[in-house]
């Protein structure tokens, strides 16, 4: 192993998941200006993280939308025309399907009525 390539400034640091306020303390060299008083009453450097094992869908088994930097809004704005196009096509398809179902239902009702009338006459 090469000498003097590994950092020597390991210290206890608190990492805080800002999506669910979960915090944990570990040794790290991460530099930060924020500080927090931990459960033991001592002050430690604070590193804010957007996602941890307590909020990640893989570990929680829940699909939770986390939008910390407006990424979803940026995506929707960027692809707004494409999304609107898909929505109108979907609505048109749904309308045609509904009209077809209504017509089929009316045809079936008419056939049922005719069958009943024929049975009554016999």
C-alpha cells in the first residue's frame, strides 16, 4: 500500500436525511460548515443528504416520489408538449372505446328484447 495517500482527518460526522429527518453518526472526512448537537450533547459537523437507506424505495419497499430540487417539475416542463400529446391520444382512444362499448351494449339490449318478444309470441 502507498504511504500518505489516505486521509488522516477522520472525525465523527452526523449525516441527516432531509427527506425524513433520519440522522446517523459515523466517521468521515466530509467537510461541512453546518453543525448539530447530537443525542450525547456534543456538537458534530452535519452533512445533509437527500436520500438514505430509510427513504430509498429499494430498501423501504415503497415507491415514494422525492422531489428535492424540482427535478420532476423540470422534467415535466421539458417534455410538456410530448406529455400533452400522449394525454390527448389517450383521451381520444378512451372516448372511442367508450363509444364502441355503448354501441355494443345497445345492440345486445336490442337483441335481448327481440329474443324475449319472440319467446312471448310462441
